[in-house]
C-alpha cells in the first residue's frame, strides 16, 4: 500500500505544468474552488504571466519537489515524455501524486506510471472531454484511470 497524505486535498500544494487551453482552465478552476495552487510552468513563459499570484517554477524538477500534487496538461505524448524525462521523475518521491490531463499514449502511460511507482509516487491518467467552454466553466467530464483508492482520494 502506498502512502496516502493525511492533509485534506485543498491544503496540499499543487503545481501545474502546461498552460494551454486545458492547463489555463485547470488553474482557474482549481483556484476558484479554493485549492492551493502554488506553482505553474510552461515552455511559453508569457502564459505564466496570466497568473501573477503564482510562482513560476524554475524547472520541472523544482516544481515537482515543491508540490504534493502535480497536474500536467500537455498536447501530445511526446511532450509528456519530454517533461517526464526533463525533471518530472527526478522530483518524485513518496506520497506525491501526478494527475495527467494530457493527450497520452496508453503504453507510454503504463511505463511512466511504473517508474513513478518505483519512486513511491502515484499517478492517475485523467483525460478531459466536453469542450472548451465547459472546461472553462469547470463543467467538463474527467475520466480517471489508475488506482481506485487514489482516484477516490483525488475526487472531486
């Protein structure tokens, strides 16, 4: 059994990597609902300026090390792999959670999950659907794939 945090979900530090349509809406929805979003990161630093109250991480590894729950919202599987290899795995440790809203590849996700688990972390694949307008309003559907107890812990 993996470590489960005793902190309420809204008190855990949250970092978000990727501030395109999904990531931007994700940060705004989490903030609107009172979640503790602390850091953001995007290859386009101008997107980070849309959130002046949040710290822009200096690297993927630093964002992961400084947060309890990490969300990624990336356009393609190769971007997920690049972020994973570019510091996401390095920052992982016991009790950390990665929730991936990116467009993914099943086999790659299974491999990445296995590597996260070796470091004591946990992962959920969480694709979203429902359209951009629903996403902006926080009314999108999120599918969760992974460990059921973790999915329950991360819901809503």
